[in-house]
C-alpha cells in the first residue's frame, strides 16, 4: 500500500472525481461529445424534435478517460490508481509517468474504437465508451513489470501471489471475457489495449524486447 500520494496520481484523482461530480449534478447531454464514439456520425436520440447526432472526434481519445458510468466504476478505477500508481510514478518520475498513463489511455481508446466500429458494421447500435480503465490497466501492467516479485493478497479468493502472476492472470481473464462476453458493458479489449501500449512503451524505455539496443563496439 502506498505511503504517500504522488503529484500526478493526486492530479488524476482530483480530475476524475471532479468530472464525476459534474456528471452527477448535470444531464448526460453536455458530456456526449467527450465520450468515445465509433467512427462516423450516428443518430443517438432526439433533442428538441431533431435527430441528435454524435460521432468520433480526436479529443475523445483523451477525454473519455475522465468520464465514468457510475460510482462503482469510478471507485474501482480510482482505488487501483491510488494503490499502484504512486509506486510506478516514483519509479518512472512524474513526467514520464504522466506520458505513460496517457499513452495507455489513448492506446486503449484506439483498440476500443476499432472494436466498436467493427461491431457497428455488423449491425450493433452505436454506443460510447467511458472510463479510466485503460490507463489503470496500463498501471497494473507497469507495476507487474517493474515490481514482479512484490506479493499481493487478493480479497476474493484470499490467495497470495506475485505481482507478475496477478498481471498475467488478470490479462488472460480480460482476454477471455473480451472474446466470449463482448456485450457485457465492459470494454475488455480496451483494457488489454492499455496494457499492450504500456508494455511496449516500458520495453522501449528499458531497451528490451522488441527494442533491444545495439551495443557500441
């Protein structure tokens, strides 16, 4: 458990909680342009007797990560950010940690964008994606890579395991749920996208596979 809240983690916690407070005391309409929508323009409802159109805009790849569907969604994302973020920020330093986090958020958004756009072509209705889970899963991946031997105790079931094992099992579970339960309302492939982008960025910084640096002669 972290013994202090680091600067970037603190800023992310404040920003996400503040935006959720705005969501709670406002209608959904002002936030629709900031959710992540499939490519193209789509009729998502009627406003003032006219069709309400909404579609993908580039800024949504960042803004969707500050919106949440409900209090439970917000709580679990912020809890994981608070639990694992400070250790990773102290290891990477604040500027690099912020770059890492938003790379994971954007990477998750790109993967989810491809998934929901493909679903749209197969007849599924357009639906938005919200949540910081892509960044949070990137943090979980980073924690598992940088602190692989740290011990973790699960709440259910009460089993102790290494951080590396936890990340591998969680990623495998997300992949299985993404393949077999894509309509559950949870963006499983976005979670995996956040982990994948985080993995490759960390590997690049560390000079490891597939970015091994050549030794100078």
